């Protein structure tokens, strides 16, 4: 019994020594915890867990939950007026929406600034209104995430102000400026340029005719005008015509709630930097937004020609 006890004591001593040898009092804890990079407003998400505080995931994009009900109502009135071609009414409604958000002390949605700027440009007002449009779009541009649709729209609308004398160098500034239209107006006038969309779909569905109408609407025109301007400056041509293949289909997702319509461009992408690629990119964004939330089950294919000219 004594010998066993001695071995037991010896074993405990050796174990403590080994434990002591394996522990360095000066060593610090290795923290391998992963730092989450949460998405900001208008950045992509899979669920609300991917979004920063105060944001929730809607249509795979993080959006603010702090909203002004009446501000959103006036914004909806503005969107309806703009879609109907009533730019002056749209500008008035969007101004009311901006004012309501400010009076309710709610964070201004980025898309609202862009929409007001777009409406002011479409209304074709005086230089003061054009300056207001530039200021709204500059704020939108500064705050929108790189690669977002909101940022692309802001740039497209600002490009329209080039003929009104917008100095693009000022857009690199990080603050609002008293004036943006500081250059002599130059470049071809776009006031008379119209957008016409035609296609060759057989057994066309309602979704087909409505998409053609959307391409001819003010939102698409704002995105397509930089394409016409680039082509006019490079070739002196007064007309730009591009034909692209589209396919509309119903796509089933992994879960039933993921089922939705898809409108996609087919065929080879045009070369980067060309007016054709500019039209391709603008319509790709438009097509993706057109089918969100739709579950019609429609199927059609068409070569759609977009013509910009007088």
C-alpha cells in the first residue's frame, strides 16, 4: 500500500510538471472569432442577419426600417406621375416626400434623392431646378454603395446634365456645392430624342407589351441617353439602333417562395466601351427589376430593337 501511494504521488507530481510545462503564463489567448462584415443600406443580403443595425433584408437588398409613412406615400405619387409622363407633377410630389422625411427626422432613402433629381431633369426646368437636381444626385452618388443600382441611376441622370453645363470634376467632392453647372453648355441636345422599342415576339403576352412600354418610358430613357450621347459624339450620327435577344420564362426556385419570372438577355455581350454595350447594360438592369415579384408563368422570346432618335 505504501509503494502504491508513493507511485500515486509521483504520478501526480509528474502530471503537474507536464501541465506546467505546457502552459506559458505570458501567453495570450488566440482569438479566432470571425468578424462579421454586415451589409449597409442598398448592399446585397440573403437575410436580415446579413444587414447592419436598423436595416432589414428586402428583395435581397438591405433597407432601412426607419421610414416616414407620408414621405413614402408622396414618393409613390411621384413614381406614378413620372411613369405616366407627368414630370412636373412628379417633381412636386418627390419634393413633398423629401420635405416630409426631413420634418419627420427620418433618414432619407437614397432612392428618394435620385428619384427627385430624375424628375427635376425630366421636367426640363430652369437652371435653378437643374442645380437642385445635380445636388440631389450628387448626394445620392456619394452615399450609394459601389455597384448598386441606385449608384448607376445617379450617374445616368447626372450624365444628362452634361449638356446643361455640369462640371464632372465637382462630383469627386465629398460635400454639397453651391453650384454644379459651371461649364458652358456643350454637346448635342437630347430634348427631342425619343425611345422606340419594337420586337418580333410570336403569341406575345401581356408581360411582353408592358416591357416594351417600360423601355419607352422615362426611367429607361434616362439610362439610355448616355448611350445615345456617346454614339453621337463618336460618329456624329443622330440615331442609335440596337437589337438584342430577350427570353422571358418562369423559373422555379429551391423553395416555392423563390419562384419568380425571369427576363434575361441572351447571346454574346457587346464589346465593352461601345454604345451597344451601354444599351445592353441599361436594359439588363431594367429587365431584372421588371420581373421581381412577378409569377405569371409567361413564356416568350423576342429580338427587341431599341431606337433612339428624333
